[in-house]
C-alpha cells in the first residue's frame, strides 16, 4: 500500500482504496446504502484490546464519521483515541484474504494477531 493508494482525513483512520472498494462491494451485495463500516476497539483477546469491524446503521452520540469515496467509516468516541492514524487495508492473496489494520498506537500484539495493547 503506497501513500498514493490511501485516502486520509485528518489524523483519524486511513482507509486504503482497496479496502474502500471491498466495503462498497460488500454493501452492494447486501443491497444496502444506509450502512457504515464501524471500527471499534473492545476489551478482550490475549493482549487486552480487540478490533471490531462491522456494518452498522446506528448513529451514536459522539461518533467520529469519515467519508472515503462514498464509504462511511464510523468510530465511537471511546475507540477513536486508540485508532488515530490506523490504516485499514484489504489484502487478497493466495496466502491471506481479509481486512488488515496497521495501528501506530499498538505497542504490542498477541501471536495470533487478533488483539493488541
């Protein structure tokens, strides 16, 4: 992922073009244009905190909303400080497929890569 492939807004979450395209495709499959990609941090996992990515129609008080080429990315106010500057990409290779998060705020992660601290 190069800097040219990313869409950034302020110092919040960065969503790559590949990730935005995948989110758009998934929303089209669902036939929904009223959903946003919610990115949250929850307690759990081996290292203490775990990422959650899911489609959400809710709008919560204090949500941080960013638009990436028509894809709305929403972060709740408690998760936002943990996700500032985090890059979300979509990888589709023979070895791995899925969304990846590169978070400069994470000081460590577990061996399985599911959680961080």
